[in-house]
């Protein structure tokens, strides 16, 4: 089978979910407030469940730190590039540089990556995402707030970072995975039930993201 057909077949579920989101909006079958609530479920429950299981089942390696640093550096470099491009392309838009920095991992990247490469490879995308998440919380948010005239501080940014469900799930996942705790307790039935629950919650991520984005 030609490669292009394989790609189309793998992308078909995402395309159908996108069409479903458009259908729900045009028919008014669900309200925008409902979609806003679904987004909260994705960000606070479904995606964190996926990230926790992803990192808990991954043996953390020290060389991953270089990936975190490199991705963070690239995002920072792109922000400065955006500042330069703004002077030429959009001098009146003070938020323009933010368009160059970071990438949409949480609300679309994981859904697309999983569709093409399978859930067993999600950890590879998650490892790349860590550096970007740190950049967003500590640099991009500070930049946006400064452009909006809001006062910000390192302590406020750090608090938002630590209390983020996505960050908490990543940190906890790394801790229980790298210490061997997750592997040690996995054989027990009660632990298996807990893991299955998180897996079921995580399985909602892809369809809900596609519906929310395309609504």
C-alpha cells in the first residue's frame, strides 16, 4: 500500500472527529458553555492522566535533560526572532512575537502524534514537550502579561507552574517511574484498577481535543 494512503488512513479518525466538532457547532447540538467545560476536562483530567501514565512507564534517562534544554532554547530563540519580525511585519501588534514561540502540544499535538505513532510512543513526544511547557509558564506567560500591562513576579509564575495539573502529572510520573515505584506496585490488582482508570480517562483526550478545537 502506498505510504500516502497509510497516512490518510491513520489521519482519518482525527479528520472524522474534526468534522464531528463542526457538525456539533453548526447544528447547535451542544452549547459553547458545554465545550468550555469539556476543555476543562481535557486540561485538568484527561491529558494529565495520559501524561502521568506516559512518564510513569518511561525509564527516565539523564540525557533527556539535554532535550529539555534544547527545546527551551529553541522556543526562546523563536521568541526573539518574533520580536525582530514584528518590526517589519506587524509593528502595531505587541503580541505578535508570541506567535513564533512554543507549539501547540497539549490541545492538539498529543492527539495527532498518538494517531500516527501509537500510544506506546507518546512518551517520545512528551519528553520533547517538557522544555516547551517550562518555557510557556516562565517566559511566554511573563511576556504576554508584560505586554498586557499586568504585573508579574517569579513567585507568581512558579506558583502557576507548580499547581498546573499538567506539570504535576509530569513530575509525579517521572518520580514514580524513575524510582521504580510504578513497576513495583503495578502487579497488584488494586494498582491495576487505578492504572486502568487513568488509562480510560486518558483515552478521552484525543476525541475531546478534536471536538473542542473544531467546535
